[in-house]
């Protein structure tokens, strides 16, 4: 098989499956009980229509349910968005995407927003399983069957044109969920939300910014929502006039500042601290150290490489960041950066129980000298370890699962999907997070591949999908 065989991970998965995984190497830990949900595009082709951007694929949720008795059940199901239903009905793509223009040229795309494909993140909160996307409302699904229940407006509190981003963060102490959405109904504005434990959405005051950016993620401390707003700015004219795709209309303008933005959780006035331009899309965590705020994320150095690789995903390399960074924001407004670990990396993760607190371990997918792997970085020991995958095998975001409710940070498992291009199948790998270099604790082999996805989350609620 050719050197680029791993690109078959972008082949569509047209079938929806529901089965107990029977081919397991090793033994699933008895204490592993709960459900891993993952979200990502399941197909980038609708009939004869090829979609032009990695973010335009129809959202497909995968579910791994662990009853705690050594078994695991797999189920996948497409989110029944308007984009998906149109493709099923007509046998072709017909709605505008982030990078895929609607057939018919400029007039067919003028003043049309991108279709919500619900393909980026997933969270279970207040009893609601939500499939998340960058620029619109979430879709609500049944947490057992994954049946689509409809677009979710939080009882009308999230208006039709509002966005509820794909990277919410839950406070481990209060149980509240925080999130944001770019407010394109008002220029230079950021909208933030608090969702209480009952699932009711509350609006925080709008945040005024020096420009209208595109923003992907944030982190949560005990007092703040922490944003690092990059000067990646959508050009309104070509986007609105339909002369270019929305993705191509995003430009990096390094003459503008990056804005470290601290939004009080209690609704007070936000602080916006300007800093020389930088790029960071995925956050690990943030915490308060005295009066300082520390935020950790993966840094990128080349916007054009990122934009090109997302557009040419079928043939290009994955768009890796170049370093794990920590920035400290002082009360006086000084911002100090520190490079923690430098290597090609992305999809960082930490123990979510440490959200808003100092964390010792950071996990991420990353390059090695000969392949890719799942990496762990110990901040206390300044030590980096890696579980290397075979050359050419695809990778997924590592999700940390604690060994039990009272387990120490780092005492648990890392769950990640990997892809075997020779067999055209995916497997769920379970690593001991205390020793990622060792052989997996267990490997659950699926009957098929799972297309390259984005983000996942684990809940101790065990999903019980109906049997076929």
C-alpha cells in the first residue's frame, strides 16, 4: 500500500452500526465504566459531490459504552441536520459549507450562512447530549440511541442566529457548563454563556473586542473565562457577496494584536490585554496562581499552512502545531510566554477534573521521528513520554478517564482511536495514563474504520442503546 495510504481515513462511512465489540486484545479494565462519545465528520462525499473542506463533512457521533464488566458496545449515527437530510434526499450536496460553495456560483451563495453540520464537539450536560459546531446552535440527541431530537435552543434562550461553540468547559466544583459564541449580529463582539446544572442557559455580558475575529476555544478558571483571541479575521465582503468560500475569507493579520481576554464568571467587566500576534486554537487548561492567570495551549506559527492543509486534507499532512505553551497574565497587564515542549502536536487534553486548577499532566497527539503517537507531558518532572503508533497509522484525540471518582490526577486511562490503513479498520486503544510507553491495557478492534474525527468526551453514565 502506498506511502499516503493513511489518507483512506477520510473515506466515508456510509453505514450506521450497533454491536458489541468482540475482537479485543488484552482485557478491558473492570473499573472502566461509562461512555465515550466522539464527534467528527463521517463523510466528505454526498453522491457525486465532493466536499472541499475538512470542516464541511456531515457530523457523525460514535459511542463506546462500557458497562464495567469487561465489555464494550459500539454505535454510530449521523446527526440529522438539514445538510445531511438534503444530501440523503437529493443524492448530492446543495447547501453552502465553510469551505464548500453551494452549486450555482456567486448568486447562489450570496448572503447565505454555512450549513450547521454539528460535526466538531460533544458534551452530556443536564441530561442533554449535544452535538456541537462552531457557528450555530447545538443539536440534541438521545444519549442511548443517538437519535437526533432536533436543534437545541435551551428553551428559546439561544436565538436562531446565535452560536454555541464546540468547546464548552465544565467547572468541576459547581458543575456548571460555560461556553461562548461569536456574535456576528454585532461587530467586535463576543457572547459568553453559563449553563446551570439543570440545563438552563444564562447570558453573560457581551465582550467588546478591537476587531471581529474567528475564535475556536477558551479555558476556564475559578473566576474567569480565558480567551486568547487571534487576529484571524473573516473578510465580510467576499463572504457575504458569495464570491469566495467562508474559509478562504479568513485571513491572519499579524499587524493586529492577539487579545488575552479575561471574562469574569460572575458577570463583571472583561479585561482585554493586547499582545503581539500569535496563533493558538486548542486549549489545555487555565488556572489562577495568586493574582496571575496562567493559560496553556498549543501554538501554531504558520496560518497559511493551517488553512491550506484543512482545505487539501485528502492529500496533505495534518496541520500540526509546533509547541505546547504557557502564558502568564499579571494584574498589571503584562503577558509572559514560556515554551513547555516543542514538537509537532495537536488535540491536547488534560484531566477535566483539574479544569481551573493547576494540572500536572498534559496529553496530546503528536509526531515522532518515524510516525505519530499519543504523548504525555509531566510538568512536575519536566518529562515527556510517548506511545508510538505503527508508521502510517492514523491517530485521534486522547481522552483521559480517571480510575475512579477519588483517583489522583494521572491515575487512569487514555482512550484514543487509531486507524490501520492496511486493514482499513479503526481500533480503540486503552493506555495506562501512568505509563503511556507500555503496551496498551486493551485494544478493541472495530469491524470498520471511523473517519478522521475531532473531539470527544467521557461520562460515567453508561449508555444503553437498544439492541438491533
